[in-house]
C-alpha cells in the first residue's frame, strides 16, 4: 500500500529556519478583511462600459487617434453630449472621482461650428 504524500514540507521548529519573506511573497499573498478574502484587481465601477464593435470612416478614426490618448473616452463623451442635446438622454451627474461631467452639448456645438468654419 502506498503512503499518502504530504503536500507541504515539514514545519520548521527553529524560527531562524523560516524562509525569507521577499517582495514576490508579498505580491502573491492573499489579503483578508476580517475573515473575508479581499478580491484582487481594480474595484468594479458604479457605471461600467460595454464593449461594442462599430464601423467608422477611416479618416474619422485616424483624426480621433491623432488627437492623443483618451480618444475612445472622447468619442463616448461626444456621443453622450449629442444624445443629451437631442433630448434622448438625461444629463449625467458628475463622476465621484473627478467631479467632471464631460463636455457640455453647447461646448461640443461650438467646437463643431469652429471646425466647420
């Protein structure tokens, strides 16, 4: 009959025999809040975004990407402002982390008017 193999090595009796606690050890350690395991990663947002696939004109996407980092957020803000201006969405309250609501429909209207002239 085969003996059951221990999954861990024998415990040490001398505290000096304990393994060194390295940075890697702490990165891999579990965190608890009382008896509850705290989940890793970014906390869930109150309002999450939904990934979608949309086909846009190549020159439009190129211009948006050239505008720098955050171009997808600017697309979201522009669409939200447009729908708010059309009366299809209610204005959104400020986000708790930044206090910003995004561009106003009036500001986007002025930017579009300036770009057209």
